[in-house]
C-alpha cells in the first residue's frame, strides 16, 4: 500500500505538504530564537551599562576602597560603602538566623507531621506571607512592630549588655534588629516552599526503612529526611539570603537610615539597597554621587549573584548525592 | 474535552485582547494630547499641567497655592516633595518644569545647571525651622541657644535634664529621658539652613559635620523630608528634630524658643519669621540666606525658599504652552500667593525682595521672546 | 521452618519524650511562622477599614496640608494601568522565551546560556531595575522625563524572569506523547504548539502570569524614579503617574494621623487586590490537568 493513497476529499493527500507549509514553522522557530536572543542582549546591556556607569566611582576610590572604606559622606563627595555593606550583612544574618530555622521547621511539620486535612490550608497560609508587598511590611513594621517591641528590646539590651554586640548604646526605635526581623518574615515563605519541595522528594523507602527499624517519627525525620535534604535546604537558605540582601522598601522604613557603623544590634544602620532608594533622586546631576550609587547597586547585584550561584550549586549537589546522605545520617 | 479547552482559551484570549486594547487606547489616546491639556478637571480656564519637585520645607504652602491656582486658572501643579537636593538635581537634569530649594544653589550646582540654560532663583516665601521636641511633661517654649542645640545634635548632650539645658530654663522641671535626635536622611535645604545656624554658634559643629544639605550626622535617626522628621519626632519619646513651622503646627508640636543674634529667646511665629526678612541685603542673582538675622525680634532659623526655573524655558526643553503655565504659576506665587501664605504661617516676601523677584519672572523667555 | 524472631526492644521513655518535644517544637515553629501573617492582616483590617468609604475610592489625594487629604483614586487607576502595560510587555515575551527553551532549546548551548541568564535575573533586586531604567530612559531623556510607561518597563523587567521560569516548568510538563501524536497526524510544528502545547499548558501559564502580576503590583522600588507620582488621576502613561505602592510609601512617612490612616487603607486595598489575583491563580491551577 502506498502511503500516498490516504486521501481526503480535496484530492491532495493529507500527508503531502505544499512547499510553503514549512514557512510558518520556520517563522516560529526563528521568531522565538530572535526573541530569546533579544532578551539575552538586553540582559547583557543591563550588566554592561551598569558597570560603565559605576566605573567613575571605582576609578576614583578603587574597587576595594569603595567597598570597604568606612566613610559615606555625600556632602564631601567621598563614598566608602563599608557601613552599607556591613548593614546589609547584619540584617541578612539576623534574617537567616531567625528565618531559616523557622522556615525549615515549618517545612518539616507540613511535610511529615501535619494531619492531611490541615496541610493545604496551612501551606496556603505560609505562602500568603509572600503575597504581602514590601511596602506593607514596612508600614506594619513602623507602626506595629517597632513600638510593640521597643520595651522588649530595651530589656534585652540591658539584661544581656555584657554580650559584645548586644549592649553598648541606646536602643533606637528603628534598628538593625527590626530590619533583620522583617526580612526574616519575608524570607520564610520562599525558604519553606523550597525546603518542602526538597523534602517531598525523599524516597518513601528510606523513611519506611527507618520506621521499620523502630525509629520514632522524629528519629525518622532526623535519620532519613533531614540528611537527604541537607543540600537542598542549604540551597533554599541561600535563596532566602539573596532575597534578604536585595530587599529595599521594607528595610529603609525600619532601619534608621544612618550611614554609620552603629556598634550594636539595636542601633540605626543602612543597607546598600536602602541608600540607593533614598539618594538616587538627588544624585541626578552629581556624576560622582550617581556613579557611587550605581556602584553600590553593582556591589549589591554581585553579592546576590554569588549567593544565588552558591544556592544553585547546593541544589544541584542535592539532586546528585541525596542517596549517600542517608547512609551518613544512619551512621550518626 | 477539546471543546472545553477551546472555549476556555477563546474566552481568555478575548479578555486579554480587550485588556490590551483598553490599555493601548489609554496610553496612546492621551499621548496624542500634549500633557498640558491633561487632567484638568473643574473650570478649565487656561488649563495646563506642570510638574515640580524639591523642598518639603515649603510644600504646605505650594500645595495650598496649587489647589487655589487650579480653581482660579485651571492650572494643575504636580509638586513632589523630594528634598532640596532632589529638586536641584532633577531641575538640572531637566526632568521637571520647576525646581524648589530652601538653600540657594552653590556655585558648583550653578555651573552644572548652566548646561541647559540660565538658572533663575525666584524666592517665594519665608519660613521658619523650628526645634520641635516630644518630651513627657515638657511645655512649649523651652529656651535653647545655638550652642546647646548643636551639642544635642552632636550627641554631647544626651539627656533632657542636662545642665546645659537646665541652665537656660531655671524653674522648669526637666525629664531625665534620653534625647533621641531626628534628622534628615535626604539632601535638604532645611538641613542647610539649620546647619548654617548651628555652625554660627558651635565651632565643634562647624569643624565637624559642617554646613551642607546633608552632613555626617553623629547621632540620630534619618528620615525623608520635613514630614519624615515630624513623624520621627512624633513617634519617639524624648525626640528632638528640626521641622518647618507648618509641620510643627499641623502636629501640635512643642517648639523651642531659640536665642537669636541679639540675645533674645524668640519663639517661631509669623511675626518673628517676617522679622528675619527685614532689612536684608540681597545680591542681584537673589541667592541669599537670612539665617541668624540681626533683628531684635527675628527668629534666628528663618529664611526664604526658592523656586528654580531656567530663564529661557523653551531652550531648556519645554514647550511654549508649558512655559506659559510655569509663568502663570510664578505670577500667582508672587501676587495672590503672598496674601495666602500668612494663613499657614509662612511670611510673605518683604517689598524690595518681592519687586526684585517679580522683575526676574517678567524676564522669563521662550526661545528669546518674552512670555 | 522459620525461627521465632527475637523481639525488638521497645521505645525507651527518653526517646518517646524526645519525639514528643520535637513534635511540639515543630508545630510551634509553624504557628510562629503564621503569627506575622495574622498580625499583618489583623492590623490592616483594623486600621485600614476605617479609611474605606466612597470618597476614599472616588477622589484623588488633594495634597492639601490643612484641609481634606482626599482619597486614592489616582493610585488605583495608576497601578492598574502601569501593571497592565507591564503585563502586556512581560507575559507574551516570557511565554515566548519559555516556548523557545522548551520546544527548540533542550540541547542547544545557546538555550542553556539564555536559561542561565534568565535565572540570574530572578535574583536581581528590584531597586536595581528601577535604577537601570532611570538612568537609561529617564536621565537619558527618551521621550520626556518621568513617565508611567517607563515604570511599566521596569516592572516588566522584574516580571520577565518569573514568567519565563514558571512557564518553562509548565510547558515541560506537557507530555511529549501529545506532541508526538499531533506530529504523527501530520500537523506542522507551529500547529502543535498553538493547538496542543499551549492549550494544555494554559492554566499553568495563567497561574504563573497571575502570580507575577501580583508580585509586580506590590513593588515600589522600580517606580520610585520612573513613573514617579502625581496626585491627579491621569490615564496618560506618557507622563508621571501615581500608583498604590508609591502612595503608601509617601503616606507612611507622614506625621499626620489621617495620612497614616490613608496609608493603611491603601495597603488594605493593595493587599486585597493581590490576594484576589493569587486566589484566582490558585483556582485556575486547580483546574489544570497537569499540576
């Protein structure tokens, strides 16, 4: 039987193609390729333009000088971003210390221990934390969190003032701690979601094996789930860190906007993102200031890039070596 | 199943297409009109819409003028309070129609602005920078001199019952609360006026943070705009901050009586603000500061605030209709506006200054021709 | 015959206790994570609902210092228009790039590079997008100074990687067998994409786009110096335009109580809009046969 004998009412076999029929396919393919290439060019231009605008600042102060000098002085046109970098790191550290354990614990609970009926609603509620915009968290932080936490912060600073970073200055309303706390709340949904995804991929056999050997629920989690998910959870924490570093509006409303190194947790500070938001309207016609702000943006960008690359590496490692972790966990 | 999907997809596409069309019509339809015939509701006499940005110091009076000029001429004035630094920067960059700054442009700023044309300073009103505080039990009128205020902002005077304050306020019970300083985080003409005053009475301030639109504040919380500092003072017990009079009035702040050049402790008021403007000598380009005025009744931290425009608006990039609208705004500011200002405690310009300002506005041009 | 297995040791009381303590801690952590959500919603409603009245939604901020502060109509209209334009820009582009990556790019090196850079873009802080557009379009003087459409582009840049990544995941889930069946019936590639792949993935694409829109609607930083702000309601995307996040950001720093109340009311409105979008997205996801 010839293939060409499959006939339709029109006379030409459905299997034969007219010479032009390949055209829409080619158009689609090259159109989409062009689109992808255009996006790539746009992203490349983004980097290149930012770098070229930031260059005057790096030229004037040196890359290390700009990033690590402790002197952000707008009036004298001297820009050393150390207070900003430190502020960014302090708030991010507080965010991680508070946010990651809670997020991971939440993920463990939702995946392993939660009654089936409650799982959906609770999961949705945790994800809703991500639906609240940054400016609303800032509003809430200024008018609810700061006034309500101030007495507790003052008590804490007084009681534990012998710990180096805790005591040593008056407790200000807006400060590093509140900044970090708000960031912790903002990163919980993303860290929790990714941790949940990672934990859901733990092979059932591993968990059943532990249970079959007589482990309690918690021991099973400790032996089978957590070691297996360790790399993935680290990746999730890194992604949360990336988010915390780049957060602008909520932070600038609650951190005090002081371009200094306050030596204590409850002092006012500044972050790279906040300084850009606050100062770039004024830098339009001052080339040095403008270059400095863009350089700050570039430093911020490079930081998030590094952190995200690290996160990706962790997650990829997790996918590859998940199995061997279980053996480690069982031995431990 | 296919039918359902087809249907669903068709409905979704139709909805999306409607949305796209609506947005495109909205964007293009009003793009074709020049922005000067934009959103003027109500009685559109000459219509038009202009954008300005800058100091928050005069924002209350500019907002009030804006509302009135809309009723009178149908002109919409969009004013954004982004600070004097932002006002000068955006004015220089040409993104707005007029700028506003409390401190006259420095020589460097002037040079940068000459790229687009000849910048003109038009003084609009006099205002006062109050030293506002939020201390339990403290009444209005705490007596403070320049050196003490400087020490408070330097962080040297840390508590409200410090001897330096108590010395000037015999018989007043002072709380032992910590002083929380509220200052600006953005570039501010108000800051420049305030620091000019501080530097006049405190060598430590002069050699330390110095005089500028933004300084390295030794202590305190930074907030954006006069409104932000007002909020900071309001929210923190024991706070002290510097805000324009109108903001202090709005929020019922207790304000300090500040010692002036003649040695009198003066409260900020319309009268003492006007007194600061009397008898000042003003240079031809109208760039001046009235801080630490010599008058006996003058409030020492009062000065004029400026509107910035280019002499030839059209050469600087504005359309003729836009330029005309800007002149309407300036004309209003220097005529009816002067009568409205006192109602919100801004002092009108003294007569010689007013006529000099009017001359400047009369000299504005569009491509060489008078407006 | 099997020997009787030795009985396993019972669970010691210590281990039982550890188990119980761990369970309680994990449950508490989950509840702690939800406390901020509850508090935010509680205060939003408590402080924001008082601001809601007809005037709130139908008048513009008056800007008057001593008189009536006005409502937030211009902010609502502005957000709708700016985010709408951003969606029109970002969603088709994002889906297009995702289509490229899935249909034509599974092996190619070029596609991997594109995928990597799009991934990188998801991590860029939103303020950096705003800064980029400010420098290139606003200071560069492209068609005037501040403009609503420039804000839309900044938001679009933000949405693009999110839409692309979500769409790629969904498009990958369309079974190859469906594609192959269509191809075997003689359909050209474009028809397979148009009639089989896209319709099957549609609910997932819609979900991803709605979530990206919800995210963009709440962003302030990209609009700070692109769309800037005005008080009056305007539909002219070629000029400055107000938006809900900018209105909230401006009101939150004020000292006047009624302006702060307006901030809460605007925040409640914004969160309401975002929750609505998120809800619709999840409902659409439920109807998808792929999820």
